[in-house]
C-alpha cells in the first residue's frame, strides 16, 4: 500500500486527534463520580453538570452544536471536520417486490434497500454470499436479477425460515447452517463470491474480511456494527498503520461509537432512563455498603425489576451482589439522587460524544487499510441517513483482475486460513 494513500493519511489524522485527547473520551461518567479532566476544565464540567436531563437528550445526537465553554467548541469543530464523509452514489434498482418485505421490520427493510442500492462494482457479481444472513432478506434483495445466492446463518430456525421464504418467492438460494467463527467456515467462501454483511457485529465481520482476503474474493461489501462484540479484552489492530498506533483500545472503549441512539421509541426510552437512574442510585448505596468508592458492575436485569418499589429493587440487587443488607434508608431521596446523577452523566457524556464518529472511522479505516494492503481498491462512505441507523457506514472493496494475493500479517505473525481462530 502506498504511503500516500488518502485513506492512510486520514487514518493518521484521526489517530493523532484520538490519541491527543484520550483523557477526555476514555473516562466513563456512568462509572466514575469525578472525571480526571474536570480538574483541568472546571468551567466546562460545571456547565455540563448544571444542565437537565431534557437538555442532554436534546443534544445527544448533535453534541457538536452545543454552545459549551472551551475546549468544547474547538474539539467539536475538529471532530466534525475529521468525521466528514460522503454518501456513496446510489444506483437505479428494480422496483421492489412487496412480498420480500414480509417479516422485515420497516426500518430494517429501508436499510436493506439503501445498502443494496450502493453496491456498485466494476464487474457484476455472479454469486452473492449473505454473511450472518438471518432469514436472508438482504441476499434475496440482491439476487432478484438472477445471480446465485448463498446465505450463511448459525441459527437453524432462521435457516429453515429463510429457505421457506426464498422458495415462496421463487428465488434460488442455498441457506446453509454455519457458525462463521468455526474453522470450517473458510470452506464456504470462494473467489467468485461477493460477500455482503449488513451490521455483522464485531468478530463476525472481522472474520469475514480475513476469510475473504484468504479466499481471494474479488469483491465484498461490509457495514460493520458493534465493534465491542469481541472475544478479546483489547482491540487487535488489523492494518499496519493501526499496528503502529499507540492507542490501546479496551472493549469498553470500542463501545463508544455504539452509544448514540436514534431508533428507540418513547416507551423504550422511559424504561432505559428509569433503569439507568435506579442503577446510579444503587451505585451510591453500594459504595456506602462496601465502604469502597468505586463502581460495582451489575448484571442486566429483567424489565420486571422496574415494577418493584425502589426499596425492593435496591435490597434485591444488594442481595444478588452479596452485599451487606441495606439498613434504614431514605429511599425516595436515594432515587432522586439517582435521577440527578443520570442528568449529570448524560450531560458529561456529551464531551465523549464528540469522539464517537472519529473513533468509529478510525476502526473502519483500519479495516479499509487492511484491504488496501491486500491489493483491493476500497471505497468508504455512508449508505443511508444516520436517522435510519447510526451505523450507516459502508466499506466497498474490489480487487483488480491483475492483483495478486498478498500474505496477511497480524502483528508479527503470519497466519493461514482459519489459523487465528483456532
């Protein structure tokens, strides 16, 4: 890969920005009562802490527009500039068969249509491979013009439902039950396949990139999601450029791009807020019970827990975590403090929000640069508005006919097909 690659230059600019300001975006307000950066930026901290929960909700999806004290405006301007990305051109697609949207939530169907419209390659794909296909809705949308279709999915029930839908719609497709992280998944990719993955999480889409390179697939299209869904405690860079970075990203760090929400309904938001406020109130209590001023992780709880009184919620959670039984408490006041903490947390998180998109682009460029290193021509852009899905970035890669396969390198170790997953 040439050192003058525009993707490489952009990666290094993002890397410098994230590295320089990591003391601002790494600390998590939800788990830390006082953030280290508050000492160096007290005016900004006080301004954010003084805002309401409704104020935070209004600014959540557009933190860069917030008229906050320094250094917020400068950081917002730089983050916006580095995160600017063009929309990929859309092709004219045949009128959709309304039957294909059966069993697909409306928002997901719009994402599928937008994704499919951006898959423009030099050579027309002959065989689509729908990776982590579910029921194969994306694959069927792509195979309408006669190309072959293989759908890989690990859930047998979804495989069966997908095969039934394809047969009903008259689309010839192989629906195959396959754990894509298993060593034998490499056998499912051939050079004439065009793999596609719409919102394959973490290790799942990384596995696709590695096997597509190893299998010399000529084309692929990936819209990643959930970078923190990984078996590793710390991120393993894929490209040579990322391997030279000083950033060492934890699984918690990888969750930052996923902290933006645009699709939740009003009821879901109310339940989410109540759950977080109650946990934050319990966090105050557990520090007192343990006589330790640090965060105690708690498990995900069934929604039925939110129907308890707050006293029973806290007592039951204390029992679940094997803490000393809470004595007499002003439960109403403790709950109020939890809601107050939630307002503070949400507003303090607006500073972290400035780094959501830069970190996501850093991660996506790491994937793009890996493909460039292996001889692919790579395009990167958005495939739909962020209001439809915040995970709207699409990576298109195509290997020229004359490109030769390069040995893939992770760190200092060369590996062969499937070896890194054994």
